[in-house]
């Protein structure tokens, strides 16, 4: 969200593109924004525990108001690729899909691992 021309600014920081902006964190359901947090421009996607708190709150609300067994699947980009997030999603009982780039060296390394070893390697490298 560009904020360079605003007459009054509070809590905006330059982003990596040197623009004074907010860094919003949006939780969407299809085309609808169901929760959002406006953060300083210098904060990255997975900064702090905002993502975890947001999801704990919304999952609790969905389970309470709708159904305890409604399937919830979260789609996210590589900015949220973090074992703490994944463990929280599993604790909450929600499915998740996280996209990211697979570099050639990682692809080669994983390709040479014995079957079933991937989870152990992933957890070890995230600590």
C-alpha cells in the first residue's frame, strides 16, 4: 500500500523498494478478506507470530460458529514457509499448501535421499 504522498503518516517504514508503505497481512476466503493486519513496511511476510495468532483466532472462530470438523485448507506462498507455521497448522487440524522455488542443488540432494527421509531432513534444516 503506497503511502508516499500522504500528509500524515504513522508507523510506515521504507520497503525494500525504498517506498514508504504498509505491509498488510491478508487472510482471504476466495475473493473476501476475512482478516487483515497492517504492519510497518519493513516487516516481511512471516514476521513475528502474527500469522500464527491470526490463524489460531480464525480457526477457533470457524470451529465454534460453523462446525468442528469443517475442512480448512490454507494456501500460502514461500514467504510463509516455516516449520513453526506448519506445526501450528497441524496442531490446529488444518490442511496447508505452501508454494516455493526448488533450487537445482536442493532438488538433486532430495533426489538422492532414501525414501521416507524427507520429513526428517526438512525438520532438521529448519531448526
